[in-house]
C-alpha cells in the first residue's frame, strides 16, 4: 500500500516582503513510503504467475529430447511440452539449444553443428517452435550421443558455447551407445564395460 502524503502550509506574517521579509511564507511537509506487511511462508496469496516471475538474467539452456520409437503416440505430448517451454521464455534473454536423439543425436534446426535460439528474437522463437513440431518418434535410444552432441564438437573437443542448465527428457534406459552409432567423427575413448541391456548378440 503506497501511502505518501504531502501538506502545504501558507503563513502570512504581515511583513513587507514574502519569505524573510516577514510576509507570506510557504512551508511544505511531506511523509512518504509504502506500508509493508509480513507474508507467511506457507501462503500462496499474491504469488506471481510463472511468466511474471521469469528471470531477466539470461543464460543458455540445453534441452535434450528423446524421440526414439518407444515414445510412440506420446510424441505429440512431448512436442507440446517442449513448445510450451519455449513459449514460457519467449521475450526473455534466454537462449535455448535442443538436441533430439534416437539411434543418433542431432541439434534441432542445426546450422552448423550447434545452434542456440535467442528468445528475444521473435523469428528464433517461431523457428524453434516449428522445428520442434517436426519431431517424429522412431529407432533406438542413444543417450550418450545426445549428451556428447550437447557439449562436444564432432572431433571431441569441448564446444566454446555451453549450456548453463540442461533438461533431459526420456522414457527409458538406453538401448545403444556411441560404440554402436554416433553423430560425431570422434570415437569413444576407452569405453567402460557395457551394461547387460546394451549387449547385443
């Protein structure tokens, strides 16, 4: 509650001149401020919506999306969720890169290997939403290639631009790895022992 107040008092001392001459003089009194009260930590009263609370600090977000065959008809829900995520940050200084994966991974709207869409640029928001809408569920599940694609160049060197936060969406365990298939020219180095689920006959 803003409750600032101002009072103006005019005094006529009967003198020959205003102010120091003893005549008319004006005094201004003001008291300003805002009344603040405590809000209980369990209260939801007056809480902002997600859009009202979104950050203005900026940063890079990485979205890794499973579009392997096991997603099936659920792909429409995955697309809708990803597009809603983009909509939530539209108009903020956030940049988003999306890596989708099945047997291998790729960057959505890739141009060249890595691409961050600027949520302050309306055409970028539109382009990313459109690219997400074309995702199709098929093939195997290769988490490893998706994570490699998000952080590394094709030759295995660390990318110069990295995400500050990564969100990872999947519906199950990996069925293949970079040993089987990869979108990079660099082969896995000293791969660890494989999980039973990954061994094929």
